C-alpha cells in the first residue's frame, strides 16, 4: 500500500522530471529549429540550401539529434503530466497524454524527412546517379514535408495543451494564470498551424497571429515547467 508521504515524494519527482524535460526541450528546440535549421535552410533557394547542408553536415546531424531529444522529452512529459493532473481529472488527463503521444508520433514521422535530407546531402557515391537539380529538388521537397508534417502535428499538440490548460485551471494548487496561459497557447498553436497547413496563402494573417500568440506560446508550457520545478523542491 502506498503511503501519502511516498505519494507526495513520487509526485515531486514527477514534477521535477516534467520541469527538467520541458527546459531541455526549449533549449533543444531553440538550437535545432531556431539556430541550425534557420541558418542552413534558405527559403526559396534550393542551391544555397544544399550547399549549406553539404558544408555543415555535422551541424545538420546535430539538429536531427536535437529533434530526437525533443521527441524523447515529449514522451516523458506526456507521462509526467498525466500523473500530475490525474488527481484532478483522470479521464481528461489520460486524453491529454494520448494527444501528446499522437503528436510525438507525428513528430517522429517528420524527423524521418530530415534523415532523408541528411542522406541526400552527405556526398555519398550513389548520389552521382542524380543530377544537381534533382538533388536540390528532393532536398527542398523533404524539408517542406518536415515543416508540413510537424505543423499538422502541432495542431494536435494544441489540443493537448487545451486539455492540460483546462485541467490545470480547475486545480486548487496550480496558479490560475498558468492555466489561462496554457489555454491561450493552445488556441495559438491550433489556429496558427491550421492556417500554416491548410491556408498558407494567408501568410500576412499568419504573421499577425504569430505576433499575437508568440508570448503565451513560449511562456505557457515553459512557465508551467518552471513552476513544477519550484514546487518539486523540498519545503
């Protein structure tokens, strides 16, 4: 039989695990997408992109490793959030965990596109079977596939945050502002990435939406992670 003390210690460890995982994810996402991907991929310029990937192949491999680290942390956070929120609403917490796991599976599929890009840009002998223009076309195709698949996954991720935010808002211990920020972030992910995936022609509107939702999308889950780390420390 589990004692209340052991339950409390278990939840503290779970909260600490969730908080650390969220911070690792934030750092890895900044490195992989914000720094490496943004530096190597030149939108609309297939030649420059392929040249960048060839000259910085190890850096691109580091980006992929960062995505794999994010994928692992996402699975850990799905489990941790379920355990933390289960006492508030078991069914919704489980549903939220499944939403995040589905998102993780979609992210995994997106990462496969990056692995294909890595193979196309590694300078192997068999690539001589393709012309330069074909290689450039395939590289841009798979990079675009990565963006689109990941964007569709982020719509599901927004559903996950909607559930987590709602359950957190109902909690008597989690600050209401965290629940509100998570709900706003959820709306941002769903709206922005629905437009990115299915209405890309409205790029000006998407830019405005990104500006409006940018802060809560960053602060919402990361703020929850920091709060969990603070609460996990011994009294």
